[in-house]
């Protein structure tokens, strides 16, 4: 079940200094452990937002989660210090084949630095993004053909795809990456767009600092929708 309590921009805290290291560590676990386990079993790798973190849908009669910065199977929780710890908990063969999309570069024996407070902020960000995307789906028409809201482990972002031909785009939220080193929301049109709104190479972005500074995240997504709709009507 998704936690939708973190829906108010005023609830977004200052990012802890440990946020980047925690984000990178949990990205590795999402891709190389949870994603690998699910893909090996059922051929799918997408995750869901859950209270306190993220996890897989049920597969082979089980689930794998990261809650409060710890691994969980829904009943038991276990901290981890490196990827080998995580592999053992998840039943993943470290030497087994890995889908190329999940092969996020990693030193598997290196310490994974997961700060509990930073993991809580990361979970809150994903819950915030889930709430925004849920709201975005309200009132759309059948021509938009929305995909499921999915946390993609390879990119470690939460997104959906929707829109009619010519205006189709990805709408989502990232906790930060090599493009923008802080959490951000994005609209990523399938076709390249130009104009003041399209302020990133992949489309448009609204950063965590801008949201904390008063920018309206819902209005950001609606503006992207409106601009794309105008383009296909013109």
C-alpha cells in the first residue's frame, strides 16, 4: 500500500548532508538486488513506493522491500553493510547474470553508507512524488493512455507515461542523479521541445530547492501538459 501522507511541499525538509551517499547506496540495492531478484523470477524489474521506502510487487509468493533504510521481506528487517549482505538476504546469486539495465556500476564489497534520517527523507520524497502523480491522473481522458506509476530501479525514479500521440511524455520525480544533483520533478516529452519552460536537456525540471522555495509542483506538471496539448492542437 502506498504512503500518500507526504503531499505538502511545506513538509519537505532540508536535505541531510548524508542524503547523496544514502541515495547512491539505496539505488544500488534497488537495481542490483531487488530489481535483479524480481527480474530473474518474473522478467519484470519495476518497483512500488511503500510506507517508509520502496519495494517490489509480490513475486514467487514473496516481496522484497527497503523500509527505513533496511531490507525487509514484509515480516523481518535487516540492516546491510554492503551488497553481499543484501544479496544474501534477497537470495540473489552475486555471480549470476544481471540485466544490462540493472548493472549500475558498483564495488560489491564496498561499504554502503545508509543514514537512517536520510533514508527517511528519501522515502518522504518518493511518497510526495507518488501523491503528485496520483493527482495528475485525476480527470485525464482515455486518449492519454497512462501507464502504471512505477519506481524504475535502473534510474531510481518514480514515473508514469501518458498523453496522446504528439504530446506523450514521461512525468516523474527523481531523488537526484548525474544530470541534477538534488531531487527534482520532471516532464520528459518523447519529442524534443523548445521554449522557456523546457529548461533541461530531457525536457523540463523543477528542483527540490525551488519547491521548498514556494514553486507549485502540481502547477509544474499541469503546465507541461498544457504546453504539449497546445502543440498538438496548433
